[in-house]
């Protein structure tokens, strides 16, 4: 089937008759300056369920008050992207509201440059604002504009917040923000005192979203102190995905991985419901990739292997963008997905799946020398696991020749600097040589030379205890294997994989009583295991038979009472993000004909939202896509553009010196721009936008912003990757 890719390249329209004082502003750029170029530029709506907060401000608009309190709730849930949108809506409804810009600054807690721009705007509007609001603006003025040592600025900001809390004792939000800044900056009251302040908030408002902050306070020293907050956090603001995520911290620290997985899955589903409803790409959201990769780990700990693999693969599949998500950027979906997939395939010895994926995008070679060593090592492990010495020999040869320098550095996400299992990180050359020796050891085992294999094993570095235990078992040293498996199981309390291996080693050493006890412990945590057919559990079949356990020896999970009442996960949202349908459109084209989306139905196609003569950057973009048109055509991808120019202007452009090799439709009123959200609702101007739409009419990728997306090679490569994936 021919594929056509719609790329909507949208630009701000001079044709709309902008005010004269905007003539010097580049199309798509904010009329209010650089600070407003980034962030959400589409209007907000009242979502509901974003947190029960009360924060009265000076405004003539009831709607502005409602949006302001929605934004404050979103701040408490660290939902910064949507918080800024809510505060922008406040400014739209009440342009004189200084607190709207204070809110925008708060929503850019991690971007001081933008936050400073917003607080300058707030200061300009203070005038006759009441003292309480002046103090709120002063708190951020001290932090962002006062200059000098950052620690001193933070202390002055904290002093201003404490003054608000003291002078206005009914203002719970001042106390809540004091608590979170004290925790973030490690300034002022200690944990016990901050926890007491939270008690005071909850006496007045038992479901205040500050339950989030109690979890953070006790995340390190004593997570059991946050169990009450963990049971209430999600319910306090169920629309905010991060509020479902946070209790996962508590349960993870307490080794209650089934509960942690529930929380992270709830967060994932809440994010997906929001993203698919409001057409937001996954990696645009703060902490989305972090939650997803943690969910994969939790699923791995409890044995939901198939779900974990599917989710890791989904992270790799998600749309990529140079700004939000690439394979080489740590802490993003693509890099996290690949890392977690490597871990799962090795941990659960999924060798058939490894070999199946080795020639696909999931385990594709990369330009990173270190990553290529890891990839070849994993493939070699799978070949050895399947007993294929011939293929293993070829992989060893490739690994021996693998470069150890050059290419793209490996992505670095959150976590420490140590290597696997806490060992010192090996340099690239040592890591390659170690991987070669490991595969050579496995080849010796396949050749039935266990003593030679054992000598190599003793020289290997940075192997996890579970992998060492497996190797010592294969080499015939069952006692050493048991010792290592016990250490691994003790260190990974309540994780099913290391305990399953420990059961196996006990059985191999003839320790019937200890084996039976360990197997019973495994059964008690087995309720989430999604398949007993994976090799790690399949090897326990004869043990289960000896112990007269049922063939399906899993015991259903029962959550403790302190977990609290929870909604069904399905009611929160879908488990996986999926692309949503593009709007249908019909517009006049040059040469007095009508263009409609129906022309491209069934042919995933490329579209360009285009201003034309009034936007030099758009003209440059059109030229770039025109030059690349053959590449798209060869890939089965067509191109069409949508412009804010009149049909007469489009006819002139099409008949100019530089021919445009694809049709252009006219959208003078920007109706289609608005349908695709390539429009600034706050400033009433269209934006640059690039959309990839597949043959089923689903938006697979997009870019919206104050500048047009110019990297045509990236769009073509990403289009091919996404369109090659199974149709959702």
C-alpha cells in the first residue's frame, strides 16, 4: 500500500491582519516576548479532580479564579506543563491579574530563565494588589531577580513564604509551598517539623494534595511514615498522573512491589487518558518516562514478565523528537525502553525473544560503541542459551572487532555512576574484553569443557550475583551457586527472579527442607507472575511436583488493608498510549479546486501548514521539504501543505521560479490550524506545526512551536520507523 505522510507545517499569519505593533515580531513568536514562546499555547479547560485547594486571588472573573485554583492543584502534583496552561488561561480571562504570572513562574520551577520572565510581568501588574499577593510575588522576586548567591536567594524566598503563612494562617497553600520548598532546597525546618505542618493542613483539608509532599519527606529516612499519605495521594488529585505515581516510591522502598506496580500503572493510565484526550506526546510530560521505566522494573520484580517486555518495547516505539525523546538522550522513553528491555531479556533468559528482536528496531545497532558491546553480548547469551555454537562463534568474532571509541555516547539517565551490581564501571575496552571472555566461557560449556569454563568464569568482572550463580551452577559448582543465589535473593527481597534461582540451587544441592521453605516464600509472592512458561520458572516444574504443589503453584495476590480503597485501573485510563484520529478537513486549493483529507484516506501522506510570502522561515521550510520530496515519494510518502495565504497568493507561489512539487490548500481563517491545535489560543495567532498521519488517519507524530520544524531528514527517518510499526 502506498504510504502518504501528512506534515502540517503551520506558520503565524500576517494574512489575519495582525496589529501594526506586531509587525516586527516573527510569525509564530509570542507578542509578549521570548518567555512566552515556549510552553502550552492552546487554551485550558476545567478538568476537575486536580486537587481540592482554595487560593482566593484578586480578579473580576469567576472562571479565572477556578482556573487559578486548578493551576495550584496541578503545581502540587508537579504537573507543570498543564499548570502553566491553567495560569495562561487566567491571564486570558483577566489580563490585569498579577497572580496569573506568579503561577506561570511557579510552573517553571525547573527553568529559572522563563520563570524570571514571568515574575517580571507579575511585578508590572501589582499596583494596588493586596499585601498577601504582593508577598507571593515578592517571594519569587527574591528567588529569581534579586541576584547573588543562589542559596541566599532561596533562603529569602523561604522567608517570604513563612511570612505569608504567619500573617495569613488560613492560607493552607502558603504552608504547603513552604513545605515543598524546604524539602527541595534542604532549608529551614527538619523533616519532623515539616510533617507536623502537614498534619495541620490535613486537619483542615483531609484530602489536600500535599499528601504528595509527605511521601517525599519520608522517601528516604522512614517510608512507612508515609503509608497513610500513600493510600490517599492519588485520590486527592486523581486527574494528575504524578499523584498516582508518588505512592509507588513508598511501596518500592518497603519492598512492596505489587503495590508499587499498581501505583505506577495507575499513573501510566492517567497520563495516557490525558495525552490521548488532549493530543499531547508522551515525552512532553514531566516524569512520564521516569514513571514508565520504574513500572517496568516493578513488573519485573513481581514476575509480570510479558507485561514488562511489552511496556519496554512500547517505550522504544513511542514517537521520537529531537527535543523530547531520542535514543541517545538519557531519561527519555526510547533510551529507558532499550535499557529495561536488555535487562528483562537477560534476567528472565528470554533467549527466543532476544534472537527474534535482534534484527528489529528494538535491538538495532546504534552508533554508541558501549551500547554495541552490550547488544552483541546479549545476542551471544541468547545464542549460547539456545545451544547454537556456530552463531555464537560469529558473535564472538564481531565482538572482538567491535570499536571501543567513537560514535554517540551512551545515554545516561537517573541513577548512580557505578556499574552492574554496584561494581566499578569498566572502561569501554575492558567491557568489551570482559564480554568476549564471558561468551567464550559459554562456548566452553557448550563444548562440555566445564573446568575450562570455570577458570574463565573466575576471571570475569562486573557480573551480577544472579548471573554468576547461574554460571557456577552450569560449571558444576552447585555450592558456590547456592551461596551467590542466596546473597542475590537476600539483597533483592521480595523479588521473584532471584528467589526462583535460589530455590533451584537449593534443590541442586539436595537441601530438601530449605528448598521447600524457599519455594513456599516464592509462592506467597507469586500472585502477579504472568506466565510459568518463562525459563526461570519452568525449571521449577520438577521441584513443584516433588513438593506436591499444584502445577499452577501461584497464589493470588491480596493487598494489605493499609493500601486503602482503590478504583479499578481500567477506570483511570488505557494501559498503552495510542495515536488518535486526525480531524477531517476540506479547503480550497490553487487552480480553483477543493482539497480534502478524504483524498489521502488509506494512504498515510505529508502535509505543510504554511504562511507563504509573509513568513521567511516557512518559505525556507517549504524549500527544504520540496528538495526532499523525492525521498518521501520513494518511501511511499506524499506531501500536501496548508497555508494561511489566499488561493490567489498560492497560485502565484506555485507558478513561481521555484516550483513547489506538492499541492497547497488555503486556510485563511485558520479553522484547520485550530482543529490541529497549531494555534495560539491566548494570542489568537497560528503556529508552526508538523503532523505525521498514517493511512488510518491517525496522528503518529507532530511538532508545534514558534519555529517551523526544519529537519526533513529526521521527519523522513522517523516516519519510516513509525509507519513500519504494527497499526495500533
